[in-house]
């Protein structure tokens, strides 16, 4: 009877241990940036919902915001001024990859302006709305002047999925720019931006309806290859920047993904839950051997 009880106990322990492995992700799959280093003091961090939770040029606070599990804490690059004059930001290790995230200048728009314009027109079904001359005019503006007020991104997170090779960057912005367009006080600061005036004309003519979603842009360099992070699709955060004067800042969460070669399974590291489960299984079999000796 005593041996039967031992066997029942051992069987239950093994079942619980294997259940722990089955119900928890057995391998670590998502990596956050490490060795984050800023090349500038022109940044600030939004740590929470209180005005006192904005810190300026504080690398420790910025690193915390970029690596915590809160998607809405974020770091604004080129935070002091609206006209971005230089590529400033941070570099980091992301698994075995070298990544940098920086602000975007007018010179950068000369490189990717056409790509952005074509994707913007496609996102709002405007490809066939512009005449050839209107398209060239808009393209000329973007590639010579850029899109004002969009090169100082608020970066919330940066991750690597080892299994798929997906590098995802999260950007915080406006969920619906109509809030800005319909506010005379805030729109007044955009009247010198030809592209924003063009967007406003599309709205007034009825070519665009619903939320107007345009993220800011980040320059993302992965292993020496330059990419441009932006999106025309946002999720609502239900959060506003504590220093928001437009009742819209930080209300939208945008993501952009890039892909690198996935890592081999042998390079993966077991998660703590899986390690504990394996230790538990090992302990059970060690106990079983002791019972046999007894």
C-alpha cells in the first residue's frame, strides 16, 4: 500500500511538471533592446500620466521606457524644437543585431519621400484622385522640404521575435489628425506645411473620411541597412500626453515591422518557467531513484 501511494504521488508530480511546460511558452521568443546608448541630449521621456513624469535627457528613464512592458511610455527624439536638423537618437543590441533609431531630417525625405507619398495615397484610396501635375507637385514638396513636425518620433518599444525574425517598433502619435485640422489654434501652426494643407483640402473636398492616421517617422538602421518606420493605421491608447495642448497627442499607437533572418533553435534560451519545470521533473526522477534504493 505504501509503494502504491508513492507511485501515485510520483505520477501526479510528473503530470504537474509536464503541464507547467505545456502551459508556458517553452522557449524565449521576444527580445528587448540591450546596451542602449544615446548620441544626443535632445530627447525626453514620457513616463506616466502626470506632468512630473516627463524627464529630459535622462538616459536611465529613457531606457526604462523603451524596455518596460508599458506600450505607452515613450521617448521623444529631437524633443526641443519642431524643425529637425539632425539625425539624433539611440543605438542598441537587439539579439545579435545592431539597431539604431533616429529622428528624420528634410534630407532623409529626399530619399524616401516618394515611397511615403505612394503609400499615403494608397492608404486613403487617393492614387487616382491626383492629376499627374498635382502628384509631381506633392512629390516635389516632400523631397525638398519634408513633412514638417513629423521627424521627431515618440518611440515606445523595440522588439525582436527570434522565431520569425520580426523587428517591431512602436510609435506614439495622434489617433485622428482631424482633431488637429478642426482646431484653429493648433492648425495655425501647420499653415506653412504644404503637404498638410493638401491633406486638409482632401478632407474638405470629401476625398478622405473617417480618422486621419499618419504616424511620425523614425529612421531605423538594422545591421547597417536604413529603413523608414511609419504607419497609416493606429490603435487608440486612451491616453493623452500630460503636456498635450491639442487634446490628441499620444492618443494613437502605431507599429512598423522589419524582418531579419530568424535565429536557429539552438540559439534560443529556455524561459524561467520552462527551466523550473525541467528542474521539477529532474527532482521527481531523482526522488524515484532514492525510493528504489530504499
